[in-house]
C-alpha cells in the first residue's frame, strides 16, 4: 500500500505535517513498515476541503484532521490491509 500525504501550501497550513507524523507513528507502532510505503507529495487539487488530503494507492482522501485520524486509519487503511 502506498500512502502519500499532501504537503502543499494549503495542506501544510491545515495540518499536513502533523498528519504525516501521525502516519509515521502509527505505521511504526503497528509494525507495518514492510506493508505501507509512506511519502509526501505536492498538491492533490482539493485545497478547498478542510483538513489535509492524502492519496492511498491512487485514491484521493480529503479532510483528514488530527481529530478524525483514528476513524480514517480504521476505515481507509486497516480495511485495505
């Protein structure tokens, strides 16, 4: 699985770096380094959405915040592993 976290200017302001750190931490805690490739990327084209934007295996997921990260992880990442 490849997860890309947008670090463009809009997502950077809307917690992109914090979401990237949460992803790194969660991947490490769950020992998923061999199953998930994590990368930063530039604009995914959904700047009007609240929160940060991610791309998982080509699918853009919008509106990720620190508050909804656990639900995102369970429904979008764990469900696909």
